[in-house]
């Protein structure tokens, strides 16, 4: 009566909390080919372009530009979500969002951000850490015009990260906007919507290897626009 079961003793968790999988044995053996310092491009953006091209063309990825954006509020409490990368160059990595969203509010309070590209089918990931800055309105407007009509309406209909009464309320807001701006009519750019450019301070390229001895090569920004490359222990 009231004793600990064998199951509880083995896992440290109540039996009701266990899952029907043996998580401890779930693993994949990664490939032998790795990433060496001699293969790296001169800059992390050039190296990212190489890997992104492979991910987009033969990586077997549904959305290779999907990335996990991690932010923290003024008290250091983190949050993460998946968004789509929409542009990258030597100036940084760009994504778009509602400026009233949780991520945007946190970036306004604390501009330091991490981007993670989880390219699992290729046993690769890229981690970008840096500072987020809002894009200019002209750049935002130019991108907004390339969005599908429905996505443009959605940027107005959703008060992102706020509590909504139910799905019907969201659909009703969208329907009202669709009636006001039918297909073919220009939708104005929302003043509360725009881009962030993440200026990288460090970019890590991770290649899965056999026996969990992964390759981790990190570019770190130095003065004068240069980059220092370091190998990290897996």
C-alpha cells in the first residue's frame, strides 16, 4: 500500500506519466562524412548559402526556410516559435511578423535572438545568434506586395498572440476584410506588421557524425568585418 512500483522506480516517474515508447532507445546513426575547416566558405552567409541550396534542392525538406526563432523578455524568460526565413545576405537574416506579437514585443525589450534551422533529414542544423533590428517600411512594403492575397488579409485579421474568443471570431474578421478588399484589389500594408533583420554575431554549422562525435564549426564576428572560426566539442 502506497509503495513505489517497479515502473516508478525504474523511470523516476509515475506509471501514468510514462509514454508507450522506449525513448531511451530512439536514436539514429549519422553519416561518416563530416565538415572540416578547409571546406568552409570565407563568411558564414556564404557557407549558409551553400547548405541552404543543398537543403532546398536535395535535402528532402518540406520547408527548408523554416526556422525556430527564440527570444527572451526583459526578465530573461525565453519563448520559441517557427517562422519562415524570407531573405538573407551579408547584412543578415530577415523574417516578417506582427509587431504586436509576443516575439516582437520581446525583441523590442531585448533584441538578442537565436535562429535554429533544424535540417533533420540531412543530419544538419545551423544556429544563428545575433541582434534583431526592424526593417525599413519600404522594404516591408515591397515584401508585403509579394504575399498571396489571403496572407495579406490574414496580416490584418489576426491580432497575433492575443486571446481570441473562438475560431468563428477569427474567421469573421477575415471574411469582413475579404469583402472590403476582394481579390485583385490592393491591400494596404498594416502599420503594425513588418520585418526583422537578424545581424549575426555567431553562426554555428552542425553536422551529425557517427557515434555522436558531431562536427560543430562556429563563425564568430571580429572587428573590421572579419570572422574567427572555432571547432566546438560535440
